[in-house]
C-alpha cells in the first residue's frame, strides 16, 4: 500500500492568505494594547476620584461622570450584547 504525502501547498494556506492573517493578528494585538492602555489610565483616574476632592464636588463633576458612564455603557453594551445590542 502506497501512502501519498500531501504537498505543502495542500496543507498550508496560500502565502497571501497567511500574510493577511498575520497582518490581521498584528492589528488585533495593537488594538487590544490600545484598549488595555486606556483602561489602565481610566482605572488610575477613578482610583484618584477623577482628580477631585470631596469638599470640591459640584454638579458639573456629576454630569461629567454621568457622561463618561454613558460612553462606557455604549462600549459594554456592544461588547456584551446588552442594551440596544441585545439579541
């Protein structure tokens, strides 16, 4: 019995396809790193109470945080398929 060995071209994706996949992976990793950096900065700002002091809080601060929360809600709703993005 003779066993046929598959040629490289039959088992590996085409070179162009592989290059596109590698570029997509690189772009994905770069976008994830950008998001991770933004999240770390937001966490640090939150840990510092958004650079406010309890004696200085006014309704402008409340409005700003509500605005931030709304923007973040749009992201989390999209990421977790909730809110208007729910199935």
